[in-house]
């Protein structure tokens, strides 16, 4: 029961083969330079976005050279993306950023060839107001407990360990899969012994190719029982497959898993939970859980390695009527006095 998202494919190998060669040359050069400073995820996304734009340009805009594309034609593309591809604000914004970065690249590196070219993307295309593209899943403690029991009863110990590491560390899928056994030292604790602190920094999402390196903190007592359970089974599998490496999680062959392997575990989780599951719901869950317990926002920010408290607001699912408003005690006193 995955979250429903409209998806229309307009890129094919056949169409890409017909893209204006001058556009393809600029794209290849841009991606090559971009890859030296940006993460693989970013460069892959930008390459995919440019493929979409140039296939549209081929089909709807006479395959024009990018340098010669006019403002009205850019507006036509984004109207097409909104109406035909049904893009929401985040997808719209990513393409807008991609074409702007591509334009800056041409302006900076090809100024001798195209001295009159200027980046007009941001001035021409207004940002789309932010709206939720998909229904948000807010997991309750009861749902999480039911999922844990299901995985435990069916002896799906790796999925259970993955689930608990996601909850207890607030890490993304790609970050969870980077955890190694050598990162976990049960004596290396923090915050009054309530958290494990990884012995090594973990690569997290960042603007550069190297990402942002952070020590990760894991709720110790909630995580370790399921970690031990999985390590026992993992050792048997690795011996059977004749494999040896330090990563906590493995695929069916005993090799280091990809994101796709982890996402495959979610299919059953949707059914058990009764709602669509997605990885970020675990981050929402643990942040909301800590705030409900009364943890300071600054602590939640610190333990997650965030730069500001804005991230805590994004991941908190506490509604306004659930919040502990300081002024309510004054209002309560006033009501009592005037009964």
C-alpha cells in the first residue's frame, strides 16, 4: 500500500538519441563538472532532470538549443510539468534549481562562446507554493509496537534491527545502511548513558560530494536487544554464504545491500501498519516521541546533528492542541478565580 504519486514517463532512449547534440554536449560537460563538487545523488538527479527537460524540448519546442530558449518557452515547460506531469512544489523546485544551476554553468564556463547568455530561470519562473504531494503518515506507538511484534514473530530479525536503528537514531535509509559493526561499541555512551555514540562518523546528507560527517546517537536500551538478535542470525548467514564484511545489514547473498533492498522490506510493513509506510516516518516518530516526553528542542536538534531548530519543527507531528502552552496555566488560574 505505497503512497500514491502520479508518474508519467516522457524520457526514452529513443528520444534521448534525438536530443539536440549541442544540448547533449552542454549537459555532459555540466554533469562532469558538477560531479566533482556534489554528491552522486545530486548529480544523478540533475542529469535525470535535464533528460526530462530536453525530451520535452524535443517534443514540444522544436529541439531548440538551450542558449536560444526564450522566457515564454521556459514558462511553457513549467506549465507542462504542472499540468501534464502533475508536479508538486518540491519536484517543481528541484527542476527550477537544476535549470538555474545549468544556466550558471553556461554563463560561467562558456562566456566566450555565448557572451550574451544570462541565467533567467529564477527571474522568469516563480517558485510554486508548497503543498503536500502525498498523504503524510503519522505512526502511533501502538502501530510501531504491532510492527515490532510482527517482525519478531516471523523471525524477520534483520528488518526488525533496521526498523529499530531507524527509530533510535533518526537516520535516513542510506545512512542506516552505512552503519558497521565496528561503529557500535556498547561502552561508548553519551547523554547519561541513555544513548550509544558511534565510534566513527557516519556520512549523512550534505551539499558536497563528501556529504556531512556526523557521529550518530542511538537510544541504547531500545536498540541493543534487536541488534543482538540480528547479529546472531547474521553470523550464520555470512558463514553459509562464505562472505565477510563489517556492514550490519546484508542482502540475500550476504553482500552490502542497496537502498532498494531496504525499500523492499516495506511492502509487508504497509499491510501490518494499515497505512502507507515510508522511511522518513521513523524520523517523524522519534522526534515527536522525544518532544512529547518533554525533551528540550535544543536536545533534539543536538542529538540529530541539525544546524537549527527549524528541522525539529519539520519533523514534529505534535498538533497545536497537544502542545504544552506556557500561558495555559495563567488562563486556568484566571478561570478558577472567576468561577
